[in-house]
């Protein structure tokens, strides 16, 4: 009774305030308010508050570029710019023009909001000082160029000069800060952080509906609201922290670490399906970071931006007790900045449009290649643990968990199509040993010849076979590398320490990597025809401070790319960053969610939309799932293919090994479950194999509909109740596929 | 505005909607695994929502059986009542000053511990003041005892159990009139070796400067459906934070994996115990103290859903866990996953004694996680109850339950004995007869003389002779040491062989001792290197110390004598340790006496042999011998101490030098 009353009250409130107060819909898009059933178009109706978009361009701005779609205006004194989208007449502001009466901005923040560029600079003692263009009276040399402007800015107090170039292109605006033009004339001061157009597209509180997008996990939205649950801003380094600076990844077995930002894209939507932009960091992402401020933290503005790290302070311990000094890094990070702001309008002005725009960007740059599916059957990742070792008395004994022939039997036995098989722990000694420099299997598992036969059988059936390798990792306390010569070093002169699959490992330096990886991969590709499933290298990038091996994070990325471009075989990756997409034939451990920051309001399949139709993606292994049915629904909803981790032997055998993170894996236990999930998922996802995602909508509470380019629509009902709309009925906790007009 | 958001969240909570995509849990989940280790497992709870409430620094929360939440809103000095996370009433604003504990009975009467006024306040369901009282006046309460009520629980007979801060006598038990009934469930003070030493050597004045060694006072409590009180005590011994008291005040909660910083505990009607600690980790137990799950993480600024900043209270309602966070001014809700539901259903049946019915649930759990030890226990019990002892034996072994294993083994052995005992006795009897007649016949016909000749021939070899010499010590120990001293028998070579054999026996016994008696539940946990190194160290220390002490106290023994003598002294161990370990395989815990007694006998024998050795080899009187042995032990201890000091000094030196180099490299 009480429930019904509330529902009624809510609807009533909705009817009264629906048109006026947008912020009513602070709920997740993925999780529409109860109201949605009665007013389904409430999100798509144009918002009144957007009337401001037609405002005049102030006199202080002059036109510096124009093409068929956009006009670019610039301000000579603050370097702020405005972009008029001719398709809608909407004006994008890079900065705040005038501080409003109710704006909670102090002097520093006002200057920050009004200036195109702000910098943090550091003195020799590593104390931080911020300077913005509008409060530090810099010398500005403003020069209009073809379709844009170029300005050299000299911040006088620290004597730091930078060059900013803003140009208009067919998709939007490109902002560049070349490294060669940066001058740090006073040795006393170093450039720390550079904030690039931090107030681009900023909005006040809940004055207009919309959201910010951050590439956390599968994708996260932060809706514009007046208040936020957040206590401080979102801060995230692209590709994770630089291990070269922090030396050791923090380790806490109780913590499930937050996702790394794997693609350098942020965005914002003003209104729902009205106006949106994404900012793609084309250059400098290795040293870039995202700061997102929901309204209510310090200021009343919603804004997010890219900042770039040129110099950092670090703590150099001088003894083991922990005493030491804070100093600056010896050399400024060398990298160019280039950010492309791409503008979307109308129906494209939502996160699906943003993802598609980024996809288009990647396709245009040759990063993504369309795949043409051979059949309408989905893939399934089956990862097998080969061997692992256990300590007995003074020796280690290797435990064969799945031999090559057993793997063949299992794959032959399972009724699944297109299996993507990964063999983990194939090397002599098993999973906890260093992979060899030349292809060699553990004796107990089988021979290379057997492996070659298996690869042929699987490939013939439409599947693929890869050997698992973490090429950067040098497993601690293992033989097979030299701690003196082969390892990368942190700025504090320690070996880098990280954790993967329950093992502690150091990281190889680039020289060793470029020597080892081609040798092994060449062997694998030519001798067996198998591919490589690469962990680590797709998502981990670190700088190296070892003498004579010094390596910048950005250069490391280029070297990795070169390394992979040179190898001929099939490579697939675990959660790769964007720069590995060209070499990725399959994406493993696709996030099904985000990191759950309390101020994010929606989980959206941004990454999935970007990759759909180009790279097949597989979820985390389902045997570790605690809610199998719900996880399967997530797979269908996001178009993710299933994964399982298997062994032939019972799992208890590896209980006392470093692979005990695999707490359930026996084929005898999981075989039937695998066939069932595959059959169920294949019926739903098979028809959309290799198709792009073109639209996504929420039909009701916990019901979402994803439309693919071939006109197939998949409707997933996460709620317990049946859902029906017209001829469509989806039972609780189920999904259906139907044909809609494309 | 806020209400609207709340409506939606309420709808979520009531199961009207399910969020299609839930964020990944910010924590990993751990369960009780083999060897007493925690193992990672599937998530048992996923964070559902964080509900902001209009409260300030709230210290306690009570959830009634219909889901109504009462919060001791400490900062606002009131009790706030929430239905579906919506505030419906506020009580006691005129009486309360800083409530930190609240308990609500079935009639809705609120019992409140008010920390600022140090009183107990009882409010009616409408908020009308029923009673308010402070420190009991009864002399029994203690003359100098303070009354600082912080938390409260009430049983069905209206007995109030009050946590009084710093109370060494345990909980304060009172009635609703404010009369003192007695103390309940005191913790015991623990005495460490350091404290004992302090007491021995320090003066009264010095001792007064230390905090008095008194029993830690419980910091929070709860009451279960059987009216048994649970308390938690911070900073106590590992594994003993949680106590569950019978009516007579006896603790029946076993030692278990726990936290020393527990903040609150809650027991649900279906027997699931949850507790939260200061690090935001939530522990779930069954009523017998088995840890089911541990999960949770502290919010270090990342602000992820499901992390906690300063948890103060916890409660289970239905399939959800509510945690009150004082710093967030919010209640964080966690939802049971399908996996944890399976475990809970199994445990409910198991606790009610339906072993056979619970078995399929636990077999399913093992499909999810083969290392979930709790499952083997339940399955083993089911097998045992059904009389399937061989399977029970295997399952108990997996469950690492020595008692259960021993019982199942007793049953199995019983069966074997019943079947074969008569035959075995007959066999032994006939063997005795055969042996008797063979001996007699041998005496007459000298059948075995060639064998004896061969044996005597063998004794020409020194090592064989040394070996035979060992058995002489059984009958004539003192005499035999004399032979060693006079270089007549025994050799360094054989002494070293004995030492090697002793080390091997030491390691082997660990491997072959029966499961019921073995300190290690699985051979893989045996720290072989440690065992070997300690044994060698002990042998070395004894020999070195004894020789050095003896040379300065008129001992006649040479190094050689001491080494050989000590080796031969160890023969009881060398001969009998293995057989005892082997026999332990056919014993059950019922016959533990046989096992421990024979072990003690063996060690006693070794000790006596060593003393005789010292006496004979060095030619001491009895009093000299005792003094020498004691001095030897003292010297050995000094060796260890010196070694430790040297180690510390060298590490310091190393640190110092490496720091200099670091500095040079940095600044130079």
C-alpha cells in the first residue's frame, strides 16, 4: 500500500515539475526513475535552460576560423575560445566569461576558470605554485594562423614559456602544445602540471541536464546535479600510475583495485541527445590525467579536463628507516600535447554518439579494422592452466594441471563454436616460472609437435589458440633473467614491483624486452601457428630511470607498438590501452562495470560501443562469478562474449601454489555449465556478431535495449518482474532479440 | 528533491528495480581455507547503495524485525527512526544529550545509553520518558567504580546489559528500575612474559607508571534470539575478540579468525553473526564461530561504493547488511549474492541438525569453490551421521577436523577389529608357539650358528661395531660412556651418522605422524628447512657450550668425547621416534595418552642419558654434573643472544653505510 502511494506521489511530482526542474532525473539513465513509464520522452525533450546557447559572442572575441560546420572565435588576452556549431547554433565555451553572482569561485579559481591555460610550477624545494593566464600577467604573443590561432605565453614569475595552437578542423577543434616550444628559462623553476582548457563546456550545478563522461571501466557518467555525494574530485592518470615514479604498486589483498583509464577520452553532454563533445588526447596521454569536478566540490561548476605532467616531485629515501628528501625529477618529461575536441549534435549528442565518434576517429586513423564474421556464432574464451609448481622439501615439483592432449580432448568434447583457447602456464616449471627465450613446453605437458597439431585442429574448426605471455614481467625469485642488467629501475633506484595473477614481479627494461619478445614470438608463430595472449604489456607502461636505459613513458608506448608491428602472428590482449588496439585481435577481461565511485551515476558500455564490430571482446572468467545469471545478463547487454578458466585436474592440486587465486576450475565441474551459457548467449549475441552498436535506450526499470547496425535489437530485463511493451514481452532476469527498423 | 532520490533508492531496496549494471565490488572476499589460511572466493556481498541520512556522528543503529531503523544520532542528541530510509520520527530531543547506544524491544520501547549524561534513558514507543537513571547506588557495584554507559542490550525478561566504558568486571546488568543486578561476562586479564619479568624486577614506583594490567572491557554487545549475549573486546588476544555468553556467564564462542578493532556485532535470527571493524572489514560467522566470509575495504579517498570510512554499527536485515558510517553520515547497504545465499541456506539446515538435507547445498558450494573448508566439515558430518565412515574420513581430513577424523577412524578401526581380531589373536598365538619351538630346536641343533658367525664377522667392521655398541647403552649407560672416553669403542664417523639420522628422523616423523596427532594438517605446511636448521643449531649449541663450560670447570672430556657421547645419548630418540610416529597412525584421540606418554618417556630417557654422559665423560660428582648442565644451557642461551646482538649491530652498520652512499649519490 505504502509503495503504491509513493509511486503516485512521485508521478504527481513528476507531472508538476517535470518540465521545469530537470534535475529530477538525477537517477541513472541505465536506471530510469519510476516516472519513466509515464513520461518516456522526458529525457529527449529539449530543455528550456539551453536557451542560453543562443547567447551572443562577446566583443572581446574575434573570429579566427570557419568551415562548413563550425565557427571558431578567440580571445587575445585569455586565449579562451568559443565554437559555434552551425548545425544547431549551439555555442561551446572554453572558459567562463564572467563570474556570476552566485558562483562559488575565489580569485584563484576565477582566474583558473577564465584562462585557457593554467600551470603549476615547482621550485627547487618542490613547492607548488599555480599561475593562470588571467591572474599572472604573462607576456602573450597572439598570432592568427590559418583556421585558428597560435599564442606564445610567457609566465613571468617562473620564466616559463609555452606555445598554444588552436585550429579548426572538419570535426571540431584541435589544441596543441608542442614540447619543443616550451622554455624553462629560470633554472630555479620547473613546469609541473599544465591544465589545458579546464573549463571547456563547464556547466553550473543543475542549470542544464547532461553529464560528464569518464573512461572508467566500461564507461561512467556523472550527471549534472546541484549537490554531489563526492568529497573530492575524480583524479585519474591515463594508463594508470607511472611505476617508474612510484617504484611499487600499492598492495592490499583486500582491495579490488579500481580500473585504469585505458582510453584517453573524456566528454560531456549538454542536454540528452542535444549537444555533446568528446576530447580525444591524440598526443601526450602517457603523461596526461583527468580531473573531473562534479558541482558541489569547491565550486558550483561541473567541469572536467586533461592536465599534463611535466615534472613531479618524489621522495628519495636515504636510509631504510624511511628518512630522506623530497626532490624534483632530473629532467622535464618530453612530450607534445594534442587534444581533439569533437562536437556532436542532435541524436548523436549522447554517450552512444560519443563512443561512435571516437570509433570513427580510430577507424579514420587506421587503428580499428572492420571484421567480417565468417558465421553467426559467438566466440568463447577458454583459458587453460597448464602447469604450476609446488614446493616439496627443497625442490619444486611441477604439477601438470592440463596437458596438451587433455586440452584437445576437452575442446573436442565441448559443444561450443569458435573457441578462443589460451594456454597459461605452458612454460617449463609452469605458471610461476619465467617464460623461456625459445619456445619450450614443460615436459609433463606435451611436446611442441603435439601443440602444433592441436593448434591446427582448433584453427580448422574456426577457433584460435594462443599462448599466454606477460612479456614485461620478471617474476621475483625466479631464474631466467639478470636482476643487474635486465630490469627497469624507478627514479628512486629500486626495481619496479608489480603484481599480476598473485605473483610478485619486477619489470624488464626495454632492451631486454626487445630482445626477448621477438625471439619467443617468432618461435611460437612459426613453429606452432599459435598466437600470443599478451598480459601486462597492453595495459602497463612505465618509465625507466636506469643509467643508460632512461626511457620516457611516451617513448615506451612507441617502442611497444613497434615491437608488435614487427611480429607477424596473431596477438590478443588483456584490457589493452588504446595504443594497442591496432594489434588486438581479441580483447580479454572486458570490464562489465565501472569502479563504483559514489559520484558516478551511470555505468555505460562506452568501451564496448567503441569496439563493437571491430574487435571481439570477452568478459572476465565466469567461474569466479558470484551471481552467474546477473553476470550473463550483463554479457548480453554489453555484447560481451563469455570466458571460463579451466583445468583438467581438480583445483585442490594447486591449492598451495601461487596459482591458488584460481579457486575453482575443474572441467568436470564446469563443462556442462559452459555449454549451457554458450548456447544461451549464442542465441542472443550470434545474430549481431561483427555488428556496430548504433543506439541504446532504457525501456523501463532495469530494462535496456541495444540496437545494432543490422537492425537487430537486444532487450535485457534485469528486474525480477516481466516486462512488456506492445507485442514485446521479456520475462524477469531474461533477454530477447528482435528485429527493428535499422 | 532528496526525497525523490530516496524514493528511487527505496524502490531499489524493496526489489522493485534492479540496477542493470552494478559496479564491481571495491573489495575482495575471503573465506576460511585449508591450513587455517584465508582463501579468496567469489563475492559474498555486493555493495548496493549508500544512503545519506540527516544524522551527525551517529554511534549506534538498531534494526527491528520489520526493518525499521533506529539510529542513535549522537551529534544531534536524539534517536531518529527511519522507515525505508525515510525519517518518520525523532525521539528524546529534550532528554538526550549524546546517545551512543540504542536498543528497541518488540513493543517499541527504546533503551538508550546516553554518553554525555552517563545515564540510561528508557523511552516509550511514542517517545515518552519512562525512566532515566545513572550510576547504581548499590554497594555491590563497587565503591570507586564509574558508570559510563555506552552501549546497551535488553533481554526478554527486561534485564539491561550495559557496556560501561573501562569496566573491568564486564557488562553491568541492571533492571528497568535502575537497580544493579550484577556484573556479567568479564574478560580475563592476560599476563605476558614481559609483564612477569617486569613484576619480578621493577620497584612498586616503577610498576605504578605502567597501565594496570586489568581485563579489557567489552566495547560493544548484542543479544541473539536465544537471549545469549555476544560481546566484542578490542585489542585483546588474537582470535578472542568475540565472546558469546551463556546465562551463567561462560564463553562458548571458540577462538577464530577475527579483528582486534571490531566496532559492532550483530546476530540475526537465522544464526548469522556479522561484525565490522575499524578498517571497514566485515566478518561473517556462523553460530559455532566458523568464519564464513571476510570482505570490505577502507575508503582512502577514492570514494568507491562499498568502502567505509568510520563504521560504527552493523545489522543484518533479510538478505542485506546495513553498516552505519559515522563520518559519511550514511548507511551503506550490501546485498547477498547468489553464492552466499547458497552457503547461508546450507548453514541454516546444518545448524538445525539436518545434515543430510544440507549436504547438497555444500556440494554445490564446493563446485563454486573447492577450498571452502566449511563445506567439507558439513559434508563429513553428514557422511558420519549416515554411517558412511570411509567418506567421512576423507571429508574430515579435507576439513582439517582432527576430532571428527579420529572419531570416524575409531569407527572404521572398530569394524576392522571386529572382523579380524580373532584371526589376528590366533595368528599371534601360533607365531609365539612357532618361535618357542624354533628357539628350543635351535638350542639343540644349532641351526643358526652360521648366521651368528657371519654377524660376528661383520662386527669386525668399525661402523657395524659402533652400531651394536649403541644397544649397549640400554643396559649399561655409565659403563659405555667410559668405553668412549678410553677410545675403546664408538667413533666420530658414527656419531656424525647418528646426528644425521636424528635430523632425518626429526623431519620424517613430521611426515608420517598420523593426521590426528600431526601438528601439520598437510605435509606442504611442514617447514623442512626450519626443522633441519633448528635441529642442527641445537646439536651444535649443546656440544659447543658443554665442551667450553667443561674445560673451565675441570671436566676431563675432550671435544671428541663430548660429540660422540652426546650422539650416543640421543639413541632413544633415534630408535623410538619413528616407531611412535608410525603407531600414531593407528591410534585415535581416545588413546592420546599412549602417544603422549611414550613420547615423554622417550624424551626423559634422552635427558637422563645426557646427564649420565656429562657425569661420566667429565668425571663429575652428581652436584658438579647438575651445575655443569645448567651452565651449559645458560651458555647456549648466551650464544644465541650474542648472535642476535651481532646481527642487529651489523644491520645498523650496513644501513649507515648504505645511507651514506645514497646521500653521496643524491647530492654529490
